[in-house]
């Protein structure tokens, strides 16, 4: 199926944010370089777009609205991903303490 409005916005975001999305300083956590942000839920590889144009880093979050921790912008208001909101999400992830499995047999 072809949705011209969504395709146009997608191309706009890609062309506008490609340098933002490839900036190594933005993605590398100097304190913990092994903690990669190239994973699900952070709006790097994929994101979710709600019916109202809100963009979320996690596909399970659109029902939460703009108050969701995973809200990273709006197609109409921010013209795509809001760098400040996206940076807040990524920073919270890379600064979060690593979870350790208590029962190594289950991991």
C-alpha cells in the first residue's frame, strides 16, 4: 500500500536527520561504550508514528500520548524527530545501570 503523506514525511525526516542520525558523538556513551543504542525502543532503527503524528521510540507506546517517556517528536509540530526529546531518551538509556540476571541458568 502507498500512503503518500506518510512517505513524504518519512523522506523528509530521513533527508533532514541523516547527519543527526550518523553523528558518532551523539550515539557513543563515553562512560560506557559497550552499551549500544542500536536496539529496539530507542527510535534509532525504527519508531512508531501515531494517528496524530506523534513519534515514539517504541512501537508499544503510541497509546500513552505525549506524556510517554518514549515520545520523541511529532511530524507536524517538530517536523519529525525532536533532537532534544530523542537525546533525552538515549541519554536515559545509556546512563541507566545495567541489569544483571540473578539466576545465570535462566539467562
